[in-house]
C-alpha cells in the first residue's frame, strides 16, 4: 500500500491559513497492489478481548488475554479501538511476587502487562450483560467512549474469549454463564445493525468448538482451542509465581503472532495450523463456512493489525479567528479561601428539617374530635367502659 | 510534538494577545522515615489563568489537559478531588503524609451554583471519570454517595459554601494498577518522557508499601489581590518504599534503587523543577549523607513543623554534573533518634462475634501533652450494616464526651448509606472511643458479588481537624512556596489543617450457599425418581410366571421327542 506523508505549514499572519501539503513517498503501484489494497473491504479494525475468570489460580486466562492484547497493539490497533475486559486483577494482586507484571513465559521472560496498558472493563464489571451490551451497542448514554465498541459496517472485529467453559457455555466469573445460542444471537444482532464487516472469533476454553456451532450470521470465522469432549490444557507453571502461566493454544498462538509484522502477508490457513495435536494435546478447530472470502486470501493483519486508509487532498482550509476569551466585568469584591474547620459555624448550623410532620397539637385535636363524634353518636354509656 | 506545540503557541501568542497564560511546575520531595523506609512525594502543578465558570468557551488547550478541561466545563465542576490508593498509611510509623488519602478510590466534588440536578450530574461525571482513569468508578451510585454537611469544605477559593453542591463517595475495594497510572501520566504536559515523570515506572511503584496517585482541580487566586481566579490542577503521587522489599535490608537509598531510573533533564515546559530532600534530622550530617552535595538549602513550614531541605534545581545544567545524569544517593551512617509522635491519629475495628451483630469502634488519639482540639468525624456506612444509633457512645478517658454537633442521616435499604458526622473535642493526651452497634442485613441472592466470601468493605472514616502547630504557620498564600507546603490553605498561624483516614473495615455478611439450587434439584429428582417410581411400579406392575430355560441336554432331548411326536419333558 502506498505510504502517505503529510506535513503542516504555518504562515505568520494574524489570520492563519493552514495548507495541507501531502506527498507520496512512493507513487501508486500497479493495479494489482491497488486491487489488493482494497480487496478486504474494511476501513478500520476493532478488538474485543475478554478474560472471564476470577481468582489467582486463573492467572493463565489473564495472561492469555494480555498476550493477544500485546500482539494486537504491536500490529497497530490503537487503545481507543480495543475493548479489554479483565475479570480480575493479577498484576497488582497481593499474591503476585512481582507486582505490576504478568508473565507469559516461565523464568519471567516476557512481561505481557507492560507499561502502557488500558483496561476498559475490570473486576466486577465483566459480566455477561456488559459483554453483550458492548457487542450490540446498547449501552447507557453516559458510558464513556473507551468502553464502547463504536464499529460500523466497514469494521473488522477480532473477538477473543478465554476462561472456563463447557459444552455450549462459557463461565463468567464463577457466577453466570453465556451460552452459544446467546452468542450467536448477539452476532446476528450485530449483523442486522451492520456493526461489522467481517468478524474473527477465537476462543480458548475447554470444549471451545461448541461455542461456534450455533453461528448463523454471514462473514464469521471462528477458531477454537479444542473440540467438543476435549479439554484445553495449560502450558507450563512457573515455580516462582506458583501458577500456570498460559494455556497451550494461546501460547503457540502468541509465538505465531510474534513473527507477524504489520506488512506481512501470512494468511488464515497458517493460523489454522497453529498448535497441532502434538503440541496442544487437544485438537483445535475452525469454522469458515459462513465466511464469504476464501480463508487463503484473508491476511492475518486484516484482523490483528490495523489499516489506516488516508485520503489525499489539495484543498486549503481557512481557520477562523481564535475565540478571544471574554474578560468579564472585574469583580470588585475579593475572593478568599474558605475556612476548613469553622467550629463555631458548624456548632450553630442547624440541619434542615426535610420531612414535614403534622404539629403535635393537630394530632391531639384530631383524636379528641374522633372521640367526641363517637360518643355523640353512640351515647355516653360507653364512656365508662373506656375510662 | 511538545516542541512543535510550543512553537505554534508562541506564534499564535504573538499574533493574538488575549491568550491566557499557563504555568507548569514539578517537584519531588524525599523524606527518609525512621523505620528505614523512604517516602517520595511527586507533585505536578499546572496553573491556568482562564475562567471555566461563567460558561466561557475555552478552545485552546496548551499545558492543561483537554480531557479534564472539558469535564470541568461540561459538568460545571467547581472543585474535583480524586485519589487512587493501594495500601494504608501508617501514621504512627511514618508521620503525616503531605496529601492524605484513604485505601481504594475516593472522589469528592463541589459543583457550581448553576447546576440544577446535582445527583444526575454526579452520576454522569463518575461515568466519564471511569473512562478517563480506567477505573470502575461507575460503581459509585446513590448507595455509596453521601453529602457531608460540615466536612470537606472547598480547598479552593469561594465565598459561599452550600453543602447541597457537595458529593463524596469512596470505593474501598478499588484496585490500583498500571492501567490507572498510564492515563494519569498522559495528563502531564511532558507525559512520561521528560522531567520527573520519567521516574514513574510501574514495576517499582507498585512494589511498595503504599502508593497513592491523585488529581486535584480547584480555583485559586491569581495574585495577592485575589480579584480574578485561575484554575489549578495538581497531580500528586505519594509512594513509600519498603526497606526489605526494595532495598534488600540495606539502609542505602538512591534514585536508581527506588525508581530504576536516573534523571537526565527537567521537563522543558516546566517553569520550575526541583527535588527536595528532608535533612531536618541530619543537621550536621551525622545520621546520613546525601550525594551529590548541593549548596542550595531551603526551609519550609509544613505540617506544623519547620523542616530543612536540600534542594536540587533540575533547570540548572550543573545539577546533572559531567555525567549528565542525576542519581541521588542517601547513605546512612547511624540509626538513632526517634520520631516526633504525630499529634493525631486514629484506628477503627469491628468487634463482636457471629454473623448477626457487631460493633464498630473508632479510636482517636490526641498526643498533645496539654492542648485539646476539635475533630470532625465523618462516617459513611453502607445500608447493609444497620446501625443502632441509640447505642452510639463517645467516651474520653473513661467519661462521656458529648459532641457539640451531630448530624445523622439514616440509611434507606438499597438507596443510600448511613451518614454520621460529629464534632468532638479531644482532651489532651487521651484516647477517645466512638462505638456503635450494628446488625447485618441479608442481601438478595443477586446482590452478592461473585466472591462473597471475601467480605464486604466499609469505607474509611475521615477525621478532619485543626491541630495546634509547634511553629507559626505561614498564612500569606501568595508568597512563592514549595508546592508541598501550599496544598491546604492556612488561615491562622497557630494551627494547621490535617485530615486522617482510618482503616477500611471488612465485614462478612451472612452468605447463602450458592450451590444450593443445584443440590436441591439433584435431591428432588432423586427423591421423585426413587419414591414415585417405586410406587408406580408397585401399582402397575403385573407378574407372570416364566419357566426357566432348561439345560442343554434337556433341550436336545426335547427336540428329539418333538421329532418323534412325543410331548416334551
């Protein structure tokens, strides 16, 4: 793809004109290059990475998610386009002998947590409801942008789930499950609202293939770490940290992705070959029947990397005058700092009576009235029974 | 990019003179503690002479971060204080911090008078802040928000203080990790690329006994006349490094040991960039020695005491010496001397047994030998601990101590928490104990967290007080002072304002057995299968007599007899 450079030039005048001058580093290639550039049909990339397990012994699930996060960031998807959901905090967990780190390789070779991580949903926020709301876009209006999946019909989305699962369900935080039917329906809602162009779904749980059995929307490709009836196994423990660091499938997936760079031409068929039965012990599966393009022509970077399409323009834009801040009338009175603990003021402060109670005399009068009416109606002979 | 922006603003500054000025200062204070640990406090302060208050459209942001500026103008915020803390500040061993903070997340906001629906604006503000700081602040809702009636007066300037516009909430369970530090660092003008912020490496900062990062936004006086206001943003980071974790037990601290980095330059956008090392306990250099030596000394009155500091000015090139990098080294020679006991500190714990009732005890210690002073205690207890306020007792030295002001707002189930504020006079050299009994409520089974056996947190109590000071405090707020001494405004010379937080409490609520529905289904199905099934069989089964099949010899004999036409055996 042609690399486009543009720089901004300023003129020293009161009314500043900004002219955008854009130049190519290389001229347009032949029709083939341009054709391939536009063949994928997507203009932006999103990633939704979810770890659904809580508690320290599920360290490997957080490490799985963070290693995919790291690869996806390295290949170009910015933080604003990644929704990262971690159900528990392993890095600053009190059991972690090396705080602020999450390792994927034993002997602490690779810290996938890094120094520049932004987690959007963490702790108790990772629920089935929030996950489905992120996918379908039905979030409350005050949700900040970093927690939304603002994809459109030209977005390629990568969805990665990991945790504990079974035949047809995935367990969220030890208290609820999401079933494969719900997931398939969520994707169908996304398709009907045109929220994705193509979607790659990767799941690393036990019996993961059951989760993609029920998909029925177009343009979905799915990968799972094990077939129905098989368990996904974990890779290697680290004796200093005391837990298993990664799951086998994601470990080999990470090693595969470490060889990919933003301009590489590896396609999906290579991804299907990651972690054969000899390494993984379980049989990874994939599903491509709903996908319109041939998997051999789909690049890894179509989902794991980010495409930035730029438009070249020669127009100039006139910037208006900067808004001069209104100075306002000069306040004659002086401001001052407030007394932090004004003891006398506090003692004499009366809390406001919020609830209205009827005055006591009113209640007494009401009861007297009731008694009088009663005795008038039924006669005074009852009086001696009362008193 | 920052240089680019600097040159652009310079050009625009030349062309349009109405641009408000902004200023950025950074400082680091290092205070060795008596237990061998070391306390480092970073402060980054941006002052901007603009006015968000009267609905002015501000569009040109330079040093002040745009995300916070937009938050202030959109939600009509007058003051915002948010802090994220991991660990608990141990007052008895470490003294008083420069900026106190409770464990977890704490947020308190003063809104402007123009806000009509404070609760709605508060909810939206917490959601936006949760996106900016990558924290789950969206869990702040009416069940943990209170409106204090006397505590948390504004720290900035202002003439009216109507407590209807104040909201306070705390999340004691909130975890602080690199994902909170990353956006915090991105708010700084130089980011984490130059200046003191290069020392902020998460692997070292979170491997400490105490870590707290905070953002404080408030309006301040622009000059001594105080007729116009400017906006001040302070980002503070306090960290206490443990002697055994970070220094391997050897009492020798250096910037490299603490932060795994050394300093090479000051932030180019900063007007002042200084490091202060507290050498008050070391007047002649007999306890520890600081290298490289510096001729600059400074004295400041902070927390009621006059302290002496060695100053390193990073804007001067000679500070970095010939190696172009600064690695301060503090080496101890002898470890004598004891610490001045802090005048005010507090503790809190839960007493009682069982899962039905309990008692909260709050102890406040006044260590001044002859002066008494008033403290304001703020307690916010969640609704699921039902407080019995008629059992509230306040005792000092064994006798009843009646508070001069009590404000109590009872809780409403699932709507709002208890709020208890009391103004208590602490007698000199005494312990004041506040006790109140409570009963634990049973929650609905959907309201339990995924790990309910961990327990439920009750936020820290806040104790605000004006403590008598040993030396005269500086009440002139416009004189040039180091940042750490100008955090709390000072109105009188004989006392200084201090805020102490107690420990948060962890209480266990009666937790149901969540596997019970599964067990019940299994048991019911088994009972139905065995009981009903047996009964059904007994009623509808009919028995038929069947002859056992004969042996092999007999079968052959029967076949021969059938062939012969004779009846079988």
